[in-house]
C-alpha cells in the first residue's frame, strides 16, 4: 500500500444554516478560548471551544492564498485529518457586507454608552459581544480576494 506523502486536513465549518466552508488545507489556525491553535495533517484528536475570531485556512489548491472566515464562537473538533468547526454563525471574507458590519459596530458602541449611563452590566456585556462580532467581521473582510 502506497503511503500518501502529501497529507492534508479537511476543514469544515458548519452553522445552523448549513455548511459555510469545506476545503482541503495544509494548515488551519483558529482562535480558541486558551489561545490560537494551528492544525496540520496528523494532528492529535482535540476538541476546543472557540472565541469570536478569525479562522485562517492555507488551502492546498492555491499555496499563495489563505482563506479567512469570521467565526462567532463555537467549537473545533479534530480527528483523522478532519477539522470540523461548529459555530452559531460564520461568514467567509468574500461574503461580508462591510457597510453592514460597520453599522453594527456603531450600533453596539451606542448601546454600550447608553448601558454605561444606566449602569446596566448585562446590557454592556451583550453590546460588547455584538461589538466584538462586528469588529471581527470588519477585520476579516480586509482579507478579501478580488
């Protein structure tokens, strides 16, 4: 049996709306709760909770290109050269509406100010999460490939 010398990782990102991403990669980098994780072929099985952040994928079909996906939490499972990410929401950089993301950032900033005036810590926390999501989408949108 010939050994496959060019092992790859299959990267799947799934949300309640369906599959957002499905490609083969040499490397995938995720923002886990405890720090960034780099996953390559033959990685040990792992399950890790993810924070709001960018997932970067170095694809095998185009070594000069790295895909960027905005992920809003969830978890990563790696097993048998498959890296599966399950998230509440995720969006590829090419699909992000930058104007909409900037408006979401502005709304979240306004909500934070209003909640601070009322000393409403629950609302501050909710608005901070919305702000982090908007900023993540804005940052990821800068990685678009035209």
